[in-house]
C-alpha cells in the first residue's frame, strides 16, 4: 500500500484529494493535517481510519506520498520539506506563488530524485476530454475560447480573497491556473500574453474579472475568461477551425458529485447528459460529452507514472506572471 499524508482539509483536501486518494486501489490515506476543529470533525467522520495530526507530526510518519493542499502561500515550504525528507509529493495548483519558486522545487526534486507532480485535475474534466476528442475534426484551429464564469457577488472570508501578494489570491491564480494549463495542453507554449484584470465587486482586494489573450508559438490564439460576477455565463469552450467549430456550455459535474459523497468507484461515475455542438453554421451535430475522470490522476501516480509534468506548471506560472504585467502596464508581453 502507498501510505499517503494529506496537508490541508479545506475545499481542495476535503472535496478532491481525500475522496480520490481513498478511492484509489493501493493507496491508504493514513493522516490528515488540519487545525480547524470543524474540519477535524469532518475528516474523522469521512475518514475514520486516518489520524488527525499536526504538520510537524505528519513529517515524522513513515509515508510514501505527501499531498500539499494548503493555502497557496504555504505550497513551497511544505513541498520543500517533503522533498528534503525524500517523500514523493503532490502540490495542488497553483504550483507556487512565482515561477522562480516553482523552478526551485523542480530542481530540488530532480537533485533528490523525488517524484514531484502538480494536481491539475481539470485535464480530466468531461468537457475538456470532449474537446480533445473532437479537435482533429475542426481542421486548422485558429481560436480557442475558454471560460470559468460564476455568480459569487459577495466577497467571502477566505485567503483566496486576500490581497497580500504572498497569498497568491484572486481568480487569475485560482481559476486561471486551470484555464492556462488547458490551453497549453491543447496548443503548446505561448509566445505573447495580453491581459485585462479588474476588481468589480465592492471591497474586492483581488482580481475577480479576468481576460487573458494568449498567442501560442504555433499561431493559435487562446482567449480565456474567469469571472465571479457573471449572472449569465458564456460557453465553457468554443473552438473555431478551418473546417468547423465546436461549442459546449455548462461545467463538469465531478466536483459537485464528490462534494455530495459520490465516488469514482460508482458505476456511472463521470457520465453526464450534456452535449456539445460540432459543425458549420446551422448544420450541427450533437456530440455526447466524454465521461469525466478525475480518478486518473491518482491511478497514474499509483502506477508509478507522473500524471502532470511540473515543468509545464512552471511555464503556466510564467504565463500568469506575464498576464499580471500586461494588465499592470497595459501592453502585450512577449515570452522568450
């Protein structure tokens, strides 16, 4: 059995990591770190065989894998500690607050020969898997549009809403980490970045209205949106190609399913009734959505494979940093 310790039991730890680890054959969730009494009670109820420990106690246990699902500003320190202990480590997105820190982690893991990966679960979203399936039917793709738009008009008391730079809060770090990663997965490295970042909600300390335009080295343009105050949302994905277009709306349902207590071991896991539209003008075909598959991240890891190359997460952070610079100085930023 792979003995796993989980650092953090907020949304990432409680909804994603703990259920997925517990559902993976060959993995044993032996310890959870959370100082919050309410979260401790939730963890004990959901995972009675796991010990509730402090961060210091976690690193004294005999573990094979440590998962870092703590606030963004603590990702680097915990990952460095795991690497120094010679324990394989998963870091939730965003990998680090800066690309320089991310590069340090990659170098440290390589020097210590410790497996290191980044939790980019939305590579296994149902709609993203569907996009990958239809991509070859669009001819030469010229524009890719991707949106994470939500209606959250009130600011909530969470570190993601805090404005201190070390918190790495705001939508560009939070949802943008997924949007950029998916664009890079489909169309490769980026040569230039343009961005518009705004704070729309009264009292907002961080960006809650995000637009990022990427020009990929192969010429494809990606237009990415993230929004916390969208009472009506646009298509989740829209792709325009030389032979046709594809569009799909709505959001992958796995997060809600996990939060409701469902697990990837359920026989109909990941299946949805949503369809996308593939075609030219009015001549469209409904395309059934591919089953979502978040479980693949940990099954790949358990099989000894790295599901997400951390070098890709470094490039994504460089794109995010370029977006902040672009918005601040109102210019297109070239990436070397």
